[in-house]
């Protein structure tokens, strides 16, 4: 097991990464001191891992909330039902929320923990690769609104994160690939040598080699943690983590958040960011081909739905990254370094959108 | 105009107190830089002051959300409707929420600002005495749940507060008295000479003398600010501000939050805290009589509803102040100093509850 600490003064917390964490009974017991625990999971994950977690926690009062699986349940209404359970069981400020699941469970349970009695502790046990490298790190919690994703939320850091690579064994291939998209993102935005390591080790990652996965998760969390430590509340630099996301959100929104996994959309978004960066003279055509090739080898798509450039541009404007009426983008200076800007040639954006989304 | 700064590092903000603030057009204009403003108010306050605020803000995009008046609308469902308005108008992270009203409007609008896109700015224009001395200071935002008050919320400091004593002219007498209960609380918990000043100046406050009101508001906000500065998230000392509240919450809860104003219930709660402190040997009978006399002269009740001690004790346990199964209380060492404890003689609590709530 490797442990990485996210350094945020009194909100610092450890991320534990490795194989078999949930089977080590003493691990969760030592980390979780609360007597009252709300275990939030979903109908897919709970049958697989809830018993192991319960056993690992030992003798506590554990109340389950098992949500239906799916992004559409990450809503204020679902959060309301979780509050109901906390209150019906008279959970106090010293209770703890334990999120066992992917990003939907983690974001929603974290949001509930952020708001219940103005903030109680929570622990993340992410069960998807994407949640392990992204949503469980950095304290962004949220629910969706019909008008847009993650529009209602809070910054609330977990007490501890347990990323057990064993749970990835039951992950569908498409979800493994979706997680790999976020991992590729970290290489692209911050670490060229990690990008090259991914090029060399993609086969090992696809066959779920525990050591390769643990390294990829560790390095991804480390890159994210370093950025979050410098800019917890996304006043500036943290927006780098949105590389590929503004393009990706347009794909998700245009397809109603059901056809495309978040990570799949981010994957294509990375390619659009690279392609636009090439148009702006920063990347070479060979660089863009390397990005596309790595995405393909990760089992990801490299073409966008043909919704038309105008529609895509419109969806990008609904995203949270609009400032003073202008969409801010994360672009690349080269493979391994990104920057945030609202100051770019509109023609470059337009032709990028036309190439990928159609005229 | 007097200005007091709540010192909370990058979350510091000024509270402006005085007569005619809303008529000074340049004041709000200078404080509010956002172009997009959501003006949250209620059906009682908006007809009186919304035009003045709009005029004072000058040329912006101002969208109104006028809520029905009443504590029962301080709910997650109402917050949901305010989110809908923000999103329907495509308000971005640089938009600002302006709360114009009493505690219900301020707490709800503040909670919405805390969660919208994980936190946008808000400004408080409190229009009740209670909101001016209490809910607009310190960043506690929340909505109620059928299971208890303020159970869903966030800590989110406003950018600026404007407490205009002129708006108190239209306040019903009962609401003026309710605000005076919180003001008496500050004297009792932190400043004996302020308590004595209140004894001397209660007639001026009751006839709404602007200078007396401005002084009482300033000193109350100052006491609250000093405590909040040392303990923003209520890890310890801030709980002193709950003096009278745990007893008061039992009254409000037992009477369905409609018969008693919050401040009225707190007023009787102060008397119970004093009375229990006498039973524990800290206060004299004369001290308790002084508290009762000041409450009476403030136009407040000094007797509780006859719900029975057992029922009252049960409602106290639902309050947020329970820790490890034991209700923590704020009690007095003498007039002008309070302390927090879970370590008290149960008999003293029981006999206090029996005296005020009946056997």
C-alpha cells in the first residue's frame, strides 16, 4: 500500500492506494472513529463490496442508503432523501458518511456530508478507476441540475480515501477506459514522462495489472493533489484539471448524459484540446496523432457525435467556465504542459469544433 | 454610519451600520461589482425596499426571486426553486446573490450562494433587528428540514452587510422585541456593562431611537464577530452564541415553529439558562430576576408553553448540540460570562425544565 497526503492545513488527508485494502480489517477501523456511519452506495456496487466494508468497520451503528445506479440520480432530490435518512436516524455532527461507489455516489455523498449540520466527516471508498484518480481527490462535491452538471455543490475534503485496486477487477471495460482518459489527462497537462510511461504501459493497464494500476493511480492523485494544494477553491490554477472537460461537457450535454460516459467524453475532449493547440501553433500534427493513438489504445473513442459546431459551442457556454461572457479553455503549450485562457483566436475554436462536430 | 470588519483572512468583510444606508446610492454601487444580481426577498419586504435597492444598484441585470414570507419556506425545496432561477438565467460564478429580508431570506439566500457552482458571492441587507444582530453575521447559512431547524446548511461568509436602522421603522413590535432578545443575549454572555447599558436604554430602543439602535446593533455584531473570528466553524467557543437557543429550540419545535418567533423563544431560553445557572450556584436569585425584568421591558415573554419537562427534554435532544448522546448547554458563570458544558447535574436541568414547562 502506498499513501499520499493531500496537504491542506487542517483539512489535510491521506489517500491510500493498493491491492486488498478492503480486506485489511484494521485499516478502515483505525481510520474511522465515528460510532454512527451512513454507508452510501448503489445497487451495482453494494452487493459486491458493502459486506466487506461493514466487516472491516466492525461494531458500529451502520445505516445503509443504497441508491439506484446512474448519473440521473445525482440530484438535489436524491440528496434530500439521504438527508431524510440521516435525520430519521438522529445522526449528530459526530456521525460519518462513507461513500462506496463511483463518482456519482462520491459526489452526492460528499455533498450531503458537506451540508448536513453544516458539514460532517466523510470517507471515500471509490470503486471505479475514474473516481479513484479524480472525483475522490480534492473535495469537489456536487449534484446535477437539469440545466447542467455539478451546478449545486460544495468544497468539502474527505477525511481519508481508500483506493483499492482489487475492486477494479469487476469494472466493465468501458469504465476502465473512461478512467484511463482522466489518467492520460494528467500526463498531458503536467508530466510528459508520465504520458510516455502511459504509452509504454497501456497494455498492462488494460489487462488490469495491479502494480501498473497502482502506479497510474498514485501519480494521477499526486498531480491532482499538488494542484489542489496550491488552489483548493479553483480561483486559478485548479482549472487546469478541466483539460478536455469543456469540450467533453458539450458532448455529454448534447447526448443527454446517457450515451457517453464522462471519461469517454473527456477523452475526445483531450483530443479537441490538442487539436486546437495545434491550430494555435503550440503542438505538432505528430503530437496530436500521439494523443489520438494513446486514446485508441486505451479503448477510447476519438471521434465526436455529429451535433454540429454551433450546437457544441452553445453547450460549451452553459458550462461553469464562462467568465465575462467568454468561454475559458484549457489548452496545451506542449505534451505535458497546459494553460488556461480566455484569449484565443475564435477562428481556431470554430475550425476545431467544425472538424470534430461537423459544420 | 459605523463600519465593523469581521476579520477572517480572505473571507473578511465589513458590516455597515447606520441610518439611511439604502438611500445612499453610491454605497451599494461601490460594494457590489457584479453585473448579474439575484435579488432574493419576500412578499412583505420587497414592496417596501426592493425599489430602493434596485435604484441604489444602478445599471445591472437584476433578477428578482420574491419568496412567500415565513419560516416554513426556508426549505430545500425553496432553495431548489432559487437554483432554478439562477440556472434559467445562466448566472455564472461571477454573479452575486443579494439577500433583502430577515433571517429566513438571509439564511436561504446565503445557502443558495454557498452551493451554487460551489459558492458565489452574496451581500446581506437584513431588514429585521434579529437578522441585523445575528443571522447576517458569521456566515451560518441553512435551510430547515421537517426533522429540525437549520439541519442542512453551510458556512459561507457574505461579501458585505448593510444594516440600515431606517428599515426597522416598519418592523412589527413583536419582531423588534425578538431582535432585542438576541441583543440581551450578547450582554449576558460576554459583556456585563452592555447588559447594564441595555437596562438603562431599553425605553429608547423600544421607541426605535436610531442612535440607541445603532449602538446596540454595533456592539452585538462586535461581540459576535470577535467570537466568530476565533472559531469560525463552531469547533468550540462559537457555541457560546447558542446561549438560550437549546431551550428556545424546544419551545419552537414543540409549537410547530409558528406560534413563537425565534427571538421570543430565545428570550425565554435565556431565562431558563439563567435559572439553571442559579440552581448550579453561579447566579443569585436577584440576577435571575434582573434577566426576567429586562426581557419583560423588552416586550418579551417570560413563561414557556406548558408542554411538560419530558417533552421539552426530548425536543432538546433533537437539536444539533448533542455530543456523544448528551445535550451540551450554554450556562452563565455570572451576568456577562457564559460557558459551554455537557457536565452538569441532571437534577438541575430536570427541575429547571419542570419549573418552566410543567411536570
